C-alpha cells in the first residue's frame, strides 16, 4: 500500500490529461509497456531482497558496484523524493484553495507539510497503518470511478450520448498522432510509475520479507497496471481525446458527465487524498534513504540517529526544511515550480531502475544462497529492460520541453559523481 501510495498521485489524476493529449487513446499501451518494465524491476528487487535480507536498493547497488555508485544513486533517490514531495504538497495546497480561496497556496502547502511531518514522526507500525488507509481510500475512489465510468460506457447509467465507443476510433483513430507519440508519453508515464520501487526501501522494516515480498510484488504490479489503464480507457471512451481540458483533472470532467451531485467537491477530496498520500510515501522514502546513506558513511552521521520510535529524526528534519522551502518557492513563482521540478523525478526514476537491473545482473552469479524466488528468463529479460530504460532516459535528455530540468539533473549527477570520486579515493 505504501508503494501504491507513492505511485498513484499527481501523475494519474492530473498527468493523464497530458499523456492522452500526446498519444490519444493509444496512450494506454505506454502505461502497459511501462508496467511490464516495472514488473521486471520489482522482480529483481524481490530476488535480491531474499538473498540479502535487511538490505535496501542502495545496499544492492553497494554490493554490486561499490561505494561510489551507491553514493550517487542514494543521493539521487533522496533528491528525487524531495522534488516529488514539494510538487505534491504544493498541488495539495492548490486543491485546498478550491474550498479556501482566501488563503494563499504557500500557507496551505505549509499546513499540509506540518500534517505530513506529524504522521512521519509516528512509530513505523502506526505510520504503516495510517498510509494503508490513506492509500486505500484513494484506491477505493479509483475503483468507484472505473465502475461508474464503465456503467456509462455500457449504457447502464443513462446519459445524453450513446456512441461513446466511437471515441476510440474517431478523431484521428487510436493513434491520432502516430505510434511514435507513445514514446513521448512514456516520459510522463515514468514519472507516474515512480514510487513503486519504495518496496525496495521499506523491505528493511518489513516482517517476513522472504515469504511476503514475492507475493506482494506479483499482486502489486497487476493492480498498478489496472489502476492506470482502466481509468485511461474510461476517460478516452467518455470524452474525445482532443476535447480534454488541461485546466482540470480528466476525472472531474468524467464525473461531470455522470451528473453526480457534488462531483466537483468529491473529486477535489480524492485529489487531496491522492497527493497527500504520495507525498507521505515520498517523505518515508527520502528519510529512510538518507538514514541509509548516513549509516554507510555517505552522509553526515547525525542523519543516522533514530528516535525511541525508530524514526530518523534528523533526516525527517532536513526533509521538512526542504518542504518548507518548496512552499516558499511556490509563494514567489508557483508556475515555475511545476515546470522546473516535474521532469527531474521521471529522469531519476529511469536511472534508479537501471541501477536496480544492473545490480541484479552483477549479483546473480555471486549469490551466497539460492533464493526461493527468481526472476524468469534471466538474463535476457533484465537486459531488455535495462536497454529500454536507457532509451527512455536518452529521450528525456533530448526532449526540448524538459531542457532546463534535464540540464539541472545532469549537473547534479555530474556533481555527485565528482564528489564520490574524491570521497572514496583509493577504494
């Protein structure tokens, strides 16, 4: 539920409008393809977690490629979640302003930040229970949306139209902008699916990981694909792809068609839950990775300190400070915050997933024990996934729309690489 909380957020509720505008109804194939890549990545995590218990993503990279690589990936992952959390809390503030128009977004974002920091100060067991219900409510709402939209498509719920199915073939066809447009949509889809690998971070605090993890991952991946593809199909069926507005969520537009009383308020509530849940999972991922870096001597030792409840308090304090700064940036330049931060998570997610695949390729022949779960079709399926993710990362770099964000990402990557060379000189 934590991983689903991280993966189901702004990317689906808001970003789906952009992916549909890029590729039309055929964008559903981009979600399926990215989901299959994610399946391989998650399978690699499960396999390595069974062989190396109490080890997270950064630990796998450390065992495979040493301190320099784990330093770079660990810090990239922290920065990834800081960027995502800033985006999510600012978006949450903008959604709250729908009900509280007199209060500025930056102040509402600060209130959301304070609430989430309070949740993350709880014992991990209680935090897990909270996120379970947080993510569960969001998922329940998506299921209601799928059922409601499906009933309209099938004519069970009457509406003013009867030719919804033609929306999949008219207005330019299933691929109105050509099949190549799927690759452009993949850049946003990667941002949407980012967060799923949180399973590889939380595994160190999971009970009976060897028994539970393979089953969790098998069930999780299909749910993720269904919770993305089915809503996209409903949206494209009920509203022509070229008539979707980017001024509001596609989910709101579909609920408006249904004639459901108070649909705007209901959807606004869902959106707030969605982004707060994603931010909540992100704070967990960031603080745990920063704690792991400190334990390995790759970050100041203070970040390794935990409270009596097992919470890395100094890591959480730094994360809170970053979120406060993000809210203040929204006060100065709200629109630029989204434009500058959105591409960074997608690019870094592709790099982290590549690192996971490469770590599995390297470690498989060095396993000290035979895992009860093994990724099938090794090494071919892992090699294919690595190459595909590499191509997606290159597409990020070449996309002019993301030029400023990608330049910043490459500068950060280069800086971390240089620091790692000097920090671990002689190792």
